[in-house]
C-alpha cells in the first residue's frame, strides 16, 4: 500500500501565494450553506418561533451565518415578519437578529 502525504510533500516547492490559495480553498470546503427547507418544516419552525415569543420561553437556536454553524440560547424578543427575522436576547443582554431561513434547529429549553 502506498502512503501518500497528499499536498504536504509539495508544500516546500510552492510559492506563498499558492499556499494561501490552498488554505482558502480548504476553508471554503468547510463552509455550509443555508438549509433549503420544505414548506411543512418552515411552517413548523414558524409555529415554534411564534409560540416561544408569545410564551416567553427560553430557546436554543442553531443557525448558519456566513457558512458557519452557530448556536445561541436565550429569549425571542422581537419578530420581523417582513424580513423573516427574529431577535434573540441572550443572558448577557446581547441582542442579535437571525434570519428564519438560516435556522437549522430550534429547541425549547
């Protein structure tokens, strides 16, 4: 069996610009895109968001921003139906707007 080191064996022969481009390509491969949801799941998600907002329930929200998966825990303090966004307030009084279409999962805590 041949044990190949892949790109590592060629790094010493590469220009710095080539190494930077390879690193950039590796980062782009790790990025994830916003989920493409089915209408039924979006309706369920919107119902959960509205229920959590109306009942002032703490939630754990997992969503995608700039290709990275992020998680926040807190209260939904505002809804913007025109833009399709919710505002989350964490325990540290940090406020941030999250697009409903970027939400991967929403759980009540």
